[in-house]
C-alpha cells in the first residue's frame, strides 16, 4: 500500500493504444518514472518505455511529485499513477517509487527514470540487455546493487567526482563506479531489502550520490553501462547537457535555485562519505562558482546554501524550487 499522503491509481493494462509493442522484457522488472511539472516529457518517456523497451503498462509506476502528471489521460489510465501530495524532490520521490515497485514480491529489479532522461542519447531498448550482462558476471551478479547509465569516480581528496567514460566496451559491458546521477538506473531488490533507500531529508542535490555511496557501503557494487557511458560521454559536460535538453526544458544554469542545494548538500555528502578536506575544497569551489554565476540571484543562492550547509540544514527550502518544468510549443 502507498504511504500516507500518497495516492495510487492502478491503470488497466489493456487500455487501447498503449500495449507493449515489443516482447522479451522480463516480468520481474518494474519501471519507475519520477516527474514534477513535466507532463509532456514524462509522457514521451512512458510511451517509449512501453513501445520501445517493452514494459507492460502494469509494470510502469509514474510518481507525480506534487504538481504534474502525464500529457495524456488515456496513458495515465493505463499505467500505475502514484501521486504525492507535495513535491518531495528526487530523494523522496524515488524513495516512494522504489517502495511501490517492490511492494510486489515478484519484482526483482526497478528501473528508475528521471522524466527528462529521454532527451539524452541512451540506447533503446537497453533494459533486457543490461540484465543479461549482469547475469554474465556469475557469482558476482548477486552483489550488483545498481546499474547506472553514466557514472562518476572520486579523485584525490577533494571530493571531486569525474565522469567515467571507458575507452571501449569490455566483454561484460559493465564497469564499477563510485556514484552517479539518477538518469536511467536499474536497482536490485536486495538493495531495498537491506534497508538502503534515498534519504528524503536531502530533497535535492547530491541525494543521488548519497544513495549510491550507501549502496556501496552496504556491500553492493554500482556498475555503469559502458555502452551508454560511451554514447553519452559528451552529454555529461555542461555544454553537452545544455544542448541535449535546452529545446525542451530550462538548462541547469537557467535555474539558479539549483545552486542553493548543490552548495548546501555537499557538506552533508562530505560528512557522511568523505574527508575533512572535502569541505575545504568545497568552499574554494563555491567561491569560484559565485565568480562564474550568471546572475545575482544565483550568487545569493550559492552563498545561502554554503551558510545553511555549514550549519547542517537539510530538507526543502521553500524559497528555492522549480518554477518552469518544460517549454510549451510556443516557447520551443
């Protein structure tokens, strides 16, 4: 059952026009799409999961974090809609989605998707192939906690995480990484059974890094899909991300509120998973980000984030949040 404050609507898998167009998706995988203020992007992604990846509509959970939904009522009636009373951020939203996906004891994997991940150059379909690659690991397969589309590795003692792009696709097609953005990620039931879930107190900003770090600390491996990492390497730079998403939704630099959470939550990341030197380097990086900020609003957000992070504050700050989720046809 959904937690208090969550409303679940179960769609009918036989709704006309939204049957899976391909077969072969293992029946023990449930997709979880998290969306906030992006009905068209979320709708496009859900349609792709059904028609391209081959998910049965009953195996798609759409978590609507506060305002939003899908752009098609018929599509909403087909999949499982989990509506949260307010925006809980990626941390609380994916936590609710994981719990809903694994409430079915037959589900072994959850495929977590951000609502805008369809804008990136991911191989499609990919989920069935990923599961086959995990199985080729033999005895090590049981220790795989997550398979991410693009991952990062920490370097030195600064807490800086660099994007990992392999030179080529290896025989297994998988490489270990330290942390990752949510993107499009397979998460094993064993992770949630071990009590590892996104921490809702983080709300937004490094909440994904914290989750994957705790997956590893619990004894599981976090692997990157090498094919995806190679294809998307250029899109993991700031310029590459802006080019990939800029026609459909605001770019990260155009949302100065992000600077607050990124500046604030790195303190929690350093205290929980890093070294004392991480905080010193973070202060240096924050000063540089303030110098490069594109507006006074962004500079204030970064400064406020540093102040609140140093004092150990977490959770949502109502002053900082998304105002525009995606562009309309007139804006594009």
